[in-house]
C-alpha cells in the first residue's frame, strides 16, 4: 500500500485574477463563487481534492488589495494574508502579463514565507502577443526565486494537468486530514449564502457591486427530503433595496430562481428558497456586524 500524502496549498493573488475559478476546476465542481467583479470572494474557503493516496487541501482566499479602509476590506486582507501561515505550498496567481501595485504587494508577503511558491500565470489564452509572456516571466523570476512557473487558463482547464503533476511532486507524506468524500470545511448554510450572493453580483454587479451581504436565517430538511432555505439579504440604503427587489419583485425572483437551481445541484436535493431584503446602514464598515455575518476573518487570531 502506498503511503498517504497530504498538503495544504494556498491560492493567493490580487482581486479578479481567477483564484476561485482555478479552485473550482481543480476540484471538478463549484465551491467558490465567481464573477467578473473584483473582490467577489470575501472569506477563506478550503477545498479538498483526494486522489487515492494524495490529498490536496486548497485554501481559496479573498484578493489582496490596497487603498481600502472599510472594515470589510481589512477583514478580507486579513483572511488572505493569514492563509499563508503554515501552508506547504503557495500558488501565486497573476493575470496574463499584467502587473500592478497589488501584485507587488502580494509578492512581498510571499517573500516572507519559507515554503515553496509557484507562479501561476492565468488567462494565457487571452494574451494576443504570446511573445510577451517569456520576458514577463523572466523579469519576475529574476526578482523572486519561484519554485516553478506554470502558465494556465483556469476557465478553459488548460495547463491544469501540469499544475496537478507539480502538486503531486510537492505534497509531503502524512495522513489525510479529511474524509475522501468531503470537498470543503464549509457548511451547506455557508455555501447557500454564497450562491445567493453570487447571483446578486452577477445580475447587479454595476449597481450593487459590494453593497450586499447574505445571511441564512433557516436551513431545514422536511420529511420528504426537501430543503427549505430562508435567506436575508442586507443592503446599506433604501435605494439599493429597491434595485435588488426590482419592478414588481422581478429582480429578486430572478436571483432566487438562479440561486435555487445551483443549490439543487450542489446539495443534490429539491430546494424551496425564500429571500428577504433588509436595510442595515453601514454594515460593511461595522466590525461587529461583519462578525455576525461570518466575515470577521478567522476571529481575532
């Protein structure tokens, strides 16, 4: 029998470089919510992939960003930077040959860690002039000793086989930390809230990019196996509530229908979903409110 191997792998990068998309494709199913809006991921999410004697524990993090002073932004940065502590390997995602001050910030944090770090250049299928890629990689490699450089397209699953082979070579020997059929440390309640929030961002990203939070007030299964989920959506102003509900409630209904379909796939069960909208002024800059919503970035550690 082959000895078991298990490793914790942090996926880090600035906002909107494709960290959640990469995690979902590595797991083969949707776990982290995605959208084209930066800072879609607010919490640290563990995704577990078990292949026989190998277990990869991926830590999907909020994008590390600069220049934001609200409590929610500080909590997201804390969650992302704390994910680097005690991991076996770091996957540092960047977007094509684009490099920003926030990328620089992330690389400075990685430089403080003692574990190997691989540079994962995402969205390479969108590079119009492929001849620019090698000089970009060489420039970064001259400044930081990456353990490997892996060009990928997470969305199109290109280069992911090579990425997994790299991970296989680097995970240490040790017992598996999760049962082989478990894919996350998060509860179904958390996943339900995230799926509702994803639909809000996707449908109302321009009007309400970051103004909404979702709290699951009840999550229960009846004797027929149907899940009854009641979700409260918090916004900061009355105008946002009107936008979210839409004319004759059409927008809220559309969000609920789309979220319910994803929940039924995720939970393999029929779902009855009810949504409410409530105005709670200033929630995104209220540390106590964030803690109630589970957005306190691992408590006070």
